[in-house]
C-alpha cells in the first residue's frame, strides 16, 4: 500500500520528491498492508485523513508524544470497511466509517478495533467525516464537557478560522451562546460572518480589546464567560482583559508558538477556572466521553446543525504542500489528504 512515513524528525513542508533518504517524510509505495490483529479488528480502506497542527508538531519533534522512528503519522480519518475479524458484529465490509488513531492514518489502510469506529450517517460526505473527530471532538469536549457552555453565555474564540476554531464557533452557536470570533484577514472574517457569528474581530486591523468591549457594551453584556484559546501568545494576554468574573479559560494549543502566562493571582481574584485540554488523552482516561461526544457530533452533521469546511485537499505525495497550508495559516477550515484516484484539488471547496 501507499503510506506517508516519517523516517526522521524534521520539516514536513520540505519537498518529498527527489532523493528522500534524508527527508523527514517520504511516500512508500509498497508499505505492508496491516493485518487484522484480533477477532474484533476491522481494516479500513482510508478515503480521507485530516491534517492537524499536532501532526505538524509531531514530525518536527515538538509534540508532547514522541513515537519511535520510523512511524506513519495521522490521526482522524474516514473510509470504507475492507475486512473484518470473525467476532466483529458492528460493521460489515463496505460500511462507511470514521475514527481517530494515535498514529497511522496517512496510509491507504489502517486497522482498528470495532469499538473505536463510528458509522458515518447517510447524507454525511465521507471526506467531511474524516475531518470531524479531532477538530470538532476537541471543541465539543472543551466547550460542552469541560466549560459547560450554555445558552446566553459569551464565548470568545481565538484562531476562529482554523479547524478547531471553526468547530468551536459552530458548537457555540448550536448550544445558544453569543459567539465572538477572532481571525486575521478579510476573507476569514467574511466566512465567519456567514456562519452567523455575533461579532468578528480582524486581528490584523482591529484592536481586540476595544472591539470586544464595544460589542459587549452595545449588547449590555458584562464580559466573556468562556475563552477558547488554540493560539496562545499575545492574544491570550489581551483576551484575558475582557474575561468576566468566574470565567473559564480553555487552553487548547499554542499555534502562535508562544506559551502564554496566566497569572495565578488574577485567576484567584476573578475566580477563573483554567482548563487544560489534551483531547487525545481522553481515549485513555475517559473513553466514554469521547464516544458520546462523537456520536452527538455525527448526529449534528446529519441534521445539518454543523458544517465541516474543507479548505484544501491533497494527495499523499503532496503532503508537504498540505503541511505548508497548515504552517502558513492559509486554510479556512480543514486541510485533508484524500486517498483515491482523483486529482488533488489544492483549493477551497
């Protein structure tokens, strides 16, 4: 099978073709197809797999989990059941499914236990389903399970045009929150407005604090109840200035490259709650939370309550271009690797 293999830690945006031995990632054309490992194993022929910022960091060697080399990167994916173990009862060959893995989805085939797979509902595009688990799962667990976001509360989303950001914005609207989104550039701002976001701040041209304060004043609101932060750095420091007494801070990631300082004395005085959210660890510590979360999200997709925006799609040999789109923040939504015979799209859909 064809698989993208990380042979050494390094820059995944470097060209894949030409040489290859010294490169961080290479495409292996004849990588072994994984075998079923238990009676309840299912082999999936991967249709689409999502790129997340964590995948980029992992190949660089800067992620909290460092698998031994060589490894096949990848996390959330969708596809069609290719083979099943003798005790599999939930799925049959040909069923559309989606899931997420610690590693291994950047390949034509992947094996998972039937308990780790979710059936893709009728009417849900298979490529979109491959973009759902990590981005929407992270935002759903953060907002619904951790921060207990409810109708009428004010949600401030940093990095709102990225994968987890767009997910957070939409989940906020589904639960009835007042959503403020922060993004850079007119195109991203316009797309967020089209989703019905209550207020959008263009951080490239506007002052975050003043813009948010003006909006809160016009709506007679006291402040932000939940801060959703996948960015870190200076934006976090600014956003805390509009956080209400008793507010919640969701630490999702550090796309800016800078880990922010959250002053404990101010958290004490203002009764803030700081939630660290490492979504992947729920698989070990709270797997039932993940299962319930993804089932609810898939039902929301089927009912049209949320939309999964696919920004760019690439083939496996173009993975460096996909990682560049992540690194350079070109995407509005998700960047995907699509494993079929179609020509890559390389553009917004």
